[in-house]
C-alpha cells in the first residue's frame, strides 16, 4: 500500500462506501403509483446503480478506478468483486 495521508485515505474510503451504497439501491417494485418527482428520483438512483456496477466490474487500474482505490487502501479487488457477484449485485 502506498503511503497516503489520513485525509486522502478517508476520502477513498468514502468513495468506495458511496459506490457500495449506490450498488445496493433497491428500487420500489411498482413505479406507476409514484409521483413524477418520485419516479424521477428512482430513475436517477437506477442510473447511479448501473454506474456503480460498471465501476466495480471495470478492470482499469487508473487513479480513481475500483482497482486503483483498492490498491491505495490495501484491499483485494478480486475478493470484493467475488462477494458482490455472489450477492447478485454484479
């Protein structure tokens, strides 16, 4: 693991936590009874869920990629990805 300052590490942990939060989003089963505003919110949340899925699946090792962040934090990206697949999230 690279030597990073504590605020930087906290930032990357927050990025990973937000991506997991987006990934775990569970939309309401029936959207037809929702208001236009609520439907818009669900659509937005589904968009971020799809973006999170793509981010976790990516094999990029770039600076702000899933694998790049795992390297910074000393986490095993393949193990996390495997657990997410097992839960049906990817």
